[in-house]
């Protein structure tokens, strides 16, 4: 796949002016979906520092080994960040160095497997705690789950492997509008250049039906089930086991910039699946029973993901390896990545036959290392479950309210 030239190398001054005018008019007057901007809580208001009297009952329902691994991954990322970068916790902000000290101090303490009382005292003495404002007056957060799909595939197109996993296309552009005017601060668009202007990139239907990628994107692999491929897009990363036994670690690289639309919501709205029964497994079962509706349902979501191959995986937004049951995806526009978090929600207990027996409390520390197209605002968080049967079931069924907290070392604890 040939390297794409920077936009500035083939746009004349006249076309740059024309492009800016076109973008401005489209964004301000037409309101095209590709230019829509979410209106979440601001970074300053999304987290509220709470009194130590309001601290939750800090208790971790897992061994600390996984948490230590997750913290090490976050520390590895922070080593690549300038020391003076600021990370916002509500109205407060902290430097990279301070974030490193926060994680190192917490990690050092849990190495001795402290008691609940000792943990509570340690946090109260050394850490500030911030709570997400959530989605309502009770500060509730909706927790969902995601996992790493494992799919059979091939390097070459041949029966039954007919559905492609694409790399980022050559003609996909991401434009930072703040470079044109300060009033567009934080605004970006994704599209393609037509020789005269930039237009929205092809949607899912156009990519799959019209074969738009033939000349513009490399095929990383081919899989045999388009529903498996769709859920690989939703999860953002996965493993594709090839016919020779080798595994490709497939990781999110870019999207087509189209808005994410939930096919689960579509099936609920159309009365196909009851809201109380909604899960990834229910969606799969419905599509298996109604193959004639597969295209209609999948094309409801115009968003399309392009991938890259990594040596290891799965990787989150920070390009560090995710830790099962410890890595958390949040809205990076309003919450700090990476940071130490504490969650209160629910998780499933399984029967020997692989069914959910009951839901029980899930109270543990986590590290914010990922984000997602559907994870928007202070009332959403997504917990990574790893791979395998339990991970798939937990991720597919988890839709529970809870509370989300962030911890950071007090400024005077040096």
C-alpha cells in the first residue's frame, strides 16, 4: 500500500480557501452527520472531588496481580509523555510526573496485599477521590463490557473466507479544523478529497456493497462470517487465527468518521428483541434466525473500522496491552487517561453449562486505558473482560448501573 501524500502537498492555495469555505458552510448550515459534535459534560464539570466522609467502601474483589499489570502498562505509557503535560480531574489538573507518582505509590502499597482497613486508611491519608457526575442526580454510570473476539480467517480470499478485514485506506483524511480557526477548537472531521473539496467518507453500505476499497485499502485478512466481522468492528481489536495456526493481532487504526448507531437499539425499537433480553448473544441469535435481515440491520450502523496488525494485543487507545477485568474505557474528552479508577457495578456468575446463574457485586480498582465510539459522556464506562467464553458472555450481557471514581495522589504527598 503506497504512502499517502500530506494534504498540503497537493492542494493549491485556491483550493485550500475553497476547502475552508466549504467546510465552514457545511458545518454551520447543513449540519451533516460527519460534522456533528457531541455535547457532553465539560472536563471541568465531569468529575467532582468528594469529601473523605463520602469515600466509597474501598474493597477489591480480585487478586491484585492483574491490577499491578495494568498499572505497569499505564506507567509505560506515561514514560512516553512530556513531563509537564496536564491531566484534568474536574477543576484540578496534575502533571505527568504527578500521575506517575500516584500510580507508583498505589502499586507499592498493594504489593503487600493490605487489609481493607489498611487500604481505606492509606487512601484517606494520601489520595484525593473524584466521582463522576454520571447520568442523573444519583451520579449513576452505565457500565457495559467488551472483549477480544477470536475469529477464524485466511490471508487469501477463498471459500468460505469471503469478507475482508481492511487496513486504513489511502484516501482517508482526518482534518483538525482548529488549524483553520480557533473557533473550531477540538473539532475534527474525517473524509476523502475529491480533487475540489473534502466529502464524508463512504459509509458501511457503500464500502461493503460497492467495493469502494478495492484500490484504496490493503486486505489484512478474510473471515467467513460477516456478523463476526461486524462485532470485531464494535470491539475494536481481536485475534484472527489463520489456517496455518498463526494468529494475527488486529487492532483499531481508524474509522470512516460516520456516526455510531446501535443495532441493538434498532432491534428493540422495532420490537424484534425485548429491552430486558438485549445482549450481543441475542442479536447473534436473531440474525442467525433471520438471515434475510442481516444487511438491513448491519447497515443501520454506518460507522466502519479499519485495522492494523500489531505484534501483541489487545491494545487500547494508549497502545498498551489491556488487562482483563482491570482496563476501563471511558470518554477521553472529559476523563483522564491513564488514571487509577474504582468501580462499583455488577458482574455475572456462570453455571457449569456456561449460562448466567446470577449477577453479583463487582467492586474493584481499574485503570483507564481505552475509549470507544459509544462511550460518551460522564454516564458511560466499558470494562474489558479479556477473551474466551466467560469474557464473551460477560461483555455481551453487561448493562448495569454503578458508580465511577478516580483517585490521584494529594499534591502535598511527595
